[in-house]
C-alpha cells in the first residue's frame, strides 16, 4: 500500500488524508488489506489514534475496519467482476472517521481490487450458423457472435482467431468498447462445389497464461439471389433523452433492393447478435423500419446502447444487410440530491455535542450525492438560518462537516433542530431537505445555588436531641450527577461553632440539632453548610446558618450567703439577701418577699433589692430574741420558678458575746501561743548560732550586708534534716494582709458580725487616744496572725469591730502564729513595721518542714484584757445571722 498525495492533514478543515490500498481479487475472507494506524504513524501522526469508524455510504462494503487500530480486512471472497462489471478500473472508496486527542478527524480510503485472469472468453453459444449466397461479392462482411470476458485490462477479451480456410478471413472491429469479429469473403463461393463450411472462431485474452474460448461457425452457402437490400444513408449515432417516453420512434430506417418481386421486398429485424437487454428496450417495425422505444431508460444505469439492425429480402437465399446504430442517452435532471449524515457514536439516535465545546468543534460529517451528471449532479448544501450556533464547513468535494461557531449553554437550550438543504444545478433544480437533531450534553459548569445565602432560625433551649429545625435548599441546574447536590457542614468552620452540635442530611438538607442546647452557655451558634454536586470536577457553594437560642425559664433563683448591714434613720438594714438567676429577660428578673414569720411588721424586705430592714428605733428591746423568717425568691418567667429559704435572726449583746467567747477559749489559746513561742525561740537561737559561726569563719565578708540566698544554699554542707526536694509553684502561697476588710473566697460562708452605730456614738471625743491604741493593737495583731488567711474585718466600725473579730478568732483557735523565713536565714518582724508584707515559707533546701520554721512572738493576753476594758464603756447590741 501507499499513501497518495495530498497525503497528510492536521485537521478536518485542511486537505483530506487519502490512503490507497491494493488487493487482489479472489482473496479469502479475513484477508488483511492494510492498517490505518500504521500508515498514519508513518506520516507523522502522533498522539492517541483510536475509534476508527466507516462512514456509511448507503451500500454494503466488502471490507471492514477495526475500531481499535483501523485494520482493513475483507468480509468475504472478492470478485472484481461482481464488484465492477465491465469497468477497466475497480476501486472501493469509503471514508473513515477517527479520534485523535479527543477530536474527530476524517480520511478517505480507496481500495483498488486488482484483476486476476480468472475468466476465459465465452461465446453466447457453442455453435452459430451463418447463411450466405453463392453470389456474395468479395470483401463482404458477415458479423459473428461476440465473446464475453468479464476480466479487465490484459485479462479481458483482446482478439479473435479463425480456423484456416480458403474462402473467409477474419476482421475485428471495436464498437462501444467491445470487439466484434466479422467474416470477410475473400474467394468466390460455389454452392455446387461446397454447400457448407465449418469454421472455428476462438477468442483470446492476454493474461498470464492467456485464456481462450471457442465457438463452431457453420456457414451455409445458398443458391443465388443476386441483390441484397442496401440501407439508405442513416446516422450511425443518435442521442436520446433518458426520460423519453415509451412508444417514441427513435429513428426510421430505410433499405432498398433492386430485385423484382419477392427478391425486392425488404424485411427489417434486430440482429440475433443483439443483447437481450437491447431487445427489451428497442424494437423495429418489420415493414417500415421504424425503431421504437419500448422500455424505460436510465442514464445512471447505462448511457449508451449498441443496436444491430438487419434488412433482408424475401427471395430465396437472401443475403441480409446490417446497420449498426449507437444510441447515446442524454442525462436528465431526474434525481434529487441525497444527504448522508454521520455522527459519533454511530449507535446514538441523535448527534451530540458538549456544552463546553470550543468553536470549530466537530459535530457530524455530511456527504451529498446526486446520481445525475454534469450540472445536474453538482450539489450545493447549506444550513437554513435559525438552526442554532452551527455552520457547514467543506472538507473536499461533496464532503462537509458541521462545526460549532458559538458557545453553547445546555441550561439555556438543550436541543437544536438543524435543517440542511441540498440543491443541484439542474434545470429545473431539484433539492433535498434533511433534519438533524442535536442534543447538548451537560457539563458541570454550574455550582449549586442556595435559595438564601443566610439562614436564620430560632431554637428554644433544652431542645430534644435529633430534632430537625431547619431545611436548607440548593439547586443545581446541571443534569444527572452534575446536578445531584449533597449537603454537609464544613468541618473547618471559621465561625467557631463545633460541628458536633449540628448535622445536616446529605440529600434533603434538613438541619438537625444533635445535643440539648443551653441558652446560659451560648446565646447563638453559627456554622457553614456546604452544597457539593457530584460532577467532575465537583463544584460547591456555601450558606451561613445562624441559630439563635431562645431562653426558657429553666433555672431557679440562687440565693448567696452574703449579708451586710447599713443604718437607716427609720431603723437599720439587717442584711441583704443576694440572689441570681442565669436566665435572661423576665426569666432572670427576681422578686423577693417574706412568706412567713413576720411579727408585727418588724421586718421589711425590699422586693427588688432583697434588702431586709428592721422597723424599730429601740434595738435594745430585741436583745435575746430570735426570729425565723421564710424568704421566697421568684423569677418572672413562665412558669414562675421560686427558691425558698429560712432566715434566722437573733438579737444579742455584742459586748457580752465577746466576753463569753474570750473566757471559753482563753486557756486553749494561751497553751497554743506558749508552744509557738517556745518553738520559735528555740529555732531562732539555733539559727543565730549558725549565722555567727559562719560570720566568724568568713571574716572577709563580715561587712557585706547583702545576703545571697543562692550562695548560701550552695555553701551549705548538707541538708540538716531531710533530702532536698524540688520546689513547686503550689508550695508557695502569697497571703495578702489588708489594712481593712480582707476579701477571701470563704466570704460567702463566713459569719457576719455587725455593730450598730450607737456604740461609736458613745465614744467621747477625749477618747481619741483609745482609738489610736485600738488601731495599733489591730495592726500588731494582723502582723502577728497574718498567716491565718480567714480574718475578715467589718467596715461599719473599724476599731471596735476589728477588735471584736480578733478576740472572737482568738477564742475559736483560728489564729496561728506565722513563720517568717527567708532562704537560710530567719528574721523576726516587729510590730512597728507595716503589716502589708508577703511571706514565703521555704528554707532553700527543698520543701519546708517544721524544723525549718521560726515563730514570731505570740500576741500577749493583755490584748484581750485591754480590748475588753475599752468595750466596757457602753453596751453594743448586735445581731447574728446565718443562712439555714
């Protein structure tokens, strides 16, 4: 095989690629003719070449093309004579579409079926008879039957030969492309000497080896009839339109015979050598010689006919005369153009194109044909306007392709109906209309669209887990998987809401809360829902969901034990009931009331502030009495939630209470103080001795007043009592000691002691020195007992209340002496120094122990006596309250 120029095309718009193959006829089925893939590779085609498909031409091909590699092979035994009867050149032409790099390409394949000398010339009959008068003139020609050889070229009929004889020679004429053998009289005949002659006529081809066919010619010599009919001058060739109607006289022939009587009467007939097809189409009147058309003509089937007409007289031994008439047909525009449309895949009922296809994308292959010839067979084709964004592009000859010439959008229009019009140039012109449906294939070019970009929902707290409360909607206009949307909550949620709280159904978009929510923890949640289609590549969009939690009255008011007092002109403030409700709005707004135990309106409770007042101006009358009040704290939610407590209020003499506390605990506190003093003194003497020893051992550093705890630690020979331990931050406590009231975490549960202002009023101006003594005593006591972090002082009367509290704490045993240790040194802080200092308890050798401590001097019991003397100047009623 070889590739004929132009032999290569880079695209379907340039000159088409033509590949020519040769194959001998008579090859068995499955014979490989060629391989298109190899031939394309030889011409420099690169990339993926696949999907080879034959474009149907309306007739069956005796060859097939493999889809994968384009192997051309025979479907059955090839018979050139059957495929191309009577043609000198036999070629099978067809078109092939193939895919290269995702685009369709076009090539033309031509398979020449080469002839083999597989047929011998054959005569119509094995014996033919010829009659001739003995008076026949010399050089008279007598036509014989033709031989037929279906082979072509040298393998076809080439010549004739005649057996040897004295009277006849052989003359070979060519008429209409066929060779005709005729007998020629070369010697006078004499019936009396030889009435018959038997000759052998042989037809030959020039194949290798040559083949031949023979027939026996029997020549009968008739008695004398001197003259034969002679045709008058008549055209040898006539032209006849193919649409000539039946019964039309084609030509009138006339022949004359000078003889008299029957010897001069002429009769016309078709020669017995005329083919049967011609005999069916034409007839001649035996008397008039009028040749009449008696069958339909078709230029496309046969455009020329050879009609052999003979005339003979009616006398004995008549010698016929012959006239060879050639009838040529003139083409009439009687065939409308035909349109053949081919698309891929061929099994698809409609043509398809992707909506994302660029301009000039191949859609279908269009081939037009017209059986007529000349202008009648020249066809023009175009797409009618309004058929869509497509145009017709000529490849070569009558081969076209439809390509896109604009962008497509399936969502705007998913189907186009193209109308193709093919029209020839005949007169009158004939046309053909073909409709083509084009489906636009969907691509994933649209992301899902949410109905709203922001969704807002209100959800009551304490909801049931698994409750769907919102449905998000998204629509994707694409088809199939590209339009199938699934929902999810984005894990990498930049809004900060844990995705475990909510979930979304992947197909319905129903948003479900997974946990019971609490308004008091978070008022609202925000998260992002993502909608993703299932196309390739997938496309997505997002929407923000805001879930606002609606408060429900689900929290009871909480009452805190934190009481205080404040003097009022009409009485005095006993305490303030503090309560809170974590709910919001009316659910968290509180109301206070006394439900029981309210004698003679002695107590008044403010319903909004919770302040409890004693409605009396003479508090001394209430000393020794105890009252129990039922207090209810309610919110204003629906339903209303209420918390109830019982408050016990006791009126007592503040001075007597302090004395009782002092006498009950004096012995215990004295023993504790003495023990602390003894231990502190012992350790102080021990550490002073160590310090003096180190000082005398290092006289060069005596003047150095700065103490380096790191150096002292490194020079210490070994731990005095236990192995060294690491210091943790939890081992160090910073205890702030304030000059006034000290706030501690235990404040809510401490007992509140308050003294009314009449005690302060009974202190005379000349007793200001007593006030200064009280202050100094308080400061000294705070310095001595600052280790105890539970000291709380009332701010209503600083001097009196602070002293009272100190005495009470002494008797209760809640005050302990505080160690004052720094590094490897012990120091003693005097009362003259400021009480606002911090103490750390570590020896520098690990975790502190009792042996590492020194104790400050305990508070002298004279404090108690002096304080009691100061308090004897008047009576001070006070109350004691505690939450029950």
